[in-house]
C-alpha cells in the first residue's frame, strides 16, 4: 500500500471565495463516482448547490481528501447530529477509478474511523452505490433488494466490518407526464416555492421530525432528528444561497387544520437538468387514503406548470418501502440503479 496523506479541507463560506477550489474539486470527485455507479450524470449537484448543506450547525460535516500530484482524487465526509444521543455518524466517499487499489480508500476510512472513535461514536452508517452485475447477490436482512457480492465497494465494506442493512432504489421519471389527481374528502392541497409560509412552520417542523423516524430504516435504526420552527427557518435561509429551487406540496387535514403530509421537489436553475425528489411523508395516522399518490401527482403537476422543460425527476426509496414504490411505479418512475445502506458498530 502506498503512503497516502489524508488532508482535511474546510468548505468555503461562499462558492466564489478564494479558498473554494478544493471544495469544487472534491465535489467533482463525488459526481464522477456517482456517474460511474449509476451510468448517468443526472444525479450530479454542482458545488454551489451542495455548499449550503456544509454549513448546518445542527449537523456538522467534515471533509477529507487525498491528492496525487496535487490533484484531489478521493474524498470522504463525516457527519454527526449534535442532538443525537445514539452517537451515530454518517460517512461516505470514494476514489476516482484510475487511482484505486493503491490504499487510498483504506487511508481515508482509517482517518474517518479515528475521528469517529475520538468523538465517542458507537455506530457508522454509509450509503454506497453498487453497479448491477452477475454473480452472487448479497441480500440485506429485510429480504428486499440486493447488491452484487463481487463488487469492489461491497468487498471493501465487508472486509472492514460493515454489514448491509438495506438497499435503496434510484428511479427516474421522464417528463413531461400527466398524472391525474383529485383531493379526497376532508383534505386540501397547498403549494409554495421556497420559504414555508409562517402559518405552516410548526406543522412542517413536525413533519420533518416524523420523517426521521417514520421512513423505513431497517437495521440502520436511524435516530430521531428534532426539528423546530426556528431550525426550519434557519435551514431555509441557509439554502437560499443555493441556485436550486424547492417546490413544496402539502396536505391539510381540514377537520384539525394541521398538515399531515408533504412532498418536496428540488429543481436546478438549468431547465436541461433533472429535478430531485426530496422527502415525501404521510403521517401514519392518515395513511390508507392515497395521500402519497396525491402528493406525488400534484407536485409533479405543479413543477410542470411553473418550471416546464426539465427532462426528468430522480427519486430514491428503500426496496422494502413497497407502498411508496407502488406509488412511484404507478406514476411512471423506472429503476436506474441501487445503493447499499451499510452499518458498522464501533
């Protein structure tokens, strides 16, 4: 194994700052690895789009890189939630294809493990894209989905003590598309772009909190993440620095006047690029009324009315989340790739 120096770099305050070049290069490495894994560049985010997420005081992130001849060829991130009593950290990264099999990935993971142990972390979670392939499938304990056991990233994680807990499906919906929808009795749709209206801040904070616990997480046992109205507003203000636009659809339960479901689309500034489907959630006590289908169809219609021209929408779902996959397939989403969700106990 070569002797590789792992360097921590700090995200710039703005993307046009003098010290932004390394962050931009590290983002390009991330995009290249995902493009290789999924066979498309449609999942790529620009450095300007990603940067606001690196300045979240409630969920700090550290970024590590390795250079070869001065060029950043590998990256890894390490993220925690400050209010998390379970002592969980989320990590990820990768090495550009021409520089693999030389110990760079091992050096990065060793550095991240040292940081995690120093922080008293008990559990690591990592999501890693896995290209399809022949050979023996590795199936998670959920029994849904698989990744090829012979893939290099699978062998790497298994050899370092990670266990596959869940498989996520990436899906694509070609646009334009027409999906009819109608509001069920007792519920009302609302839409907005950007900041949450003041009246809905407490309800949206509750929905974001429930998103952290209600979405299927298999053996990952994702910890609860508490959101407040103030935190939500701070998050929205921070993301106003991104060139992306968020389109939100929500469902109000008329009898209570509370929001009981939401769905978010994140649209890039360029119409030739696809839109990302972000969180979608229907509170458990209001399921069984086709509100998930209503939200997806309504927000897709909303997107095509206010920002026509985007070629597609990309979304991710756990393979065992059959209800949401049924909704997506009925709308017209088709699979484009898979990633494994892995866990390591420290």
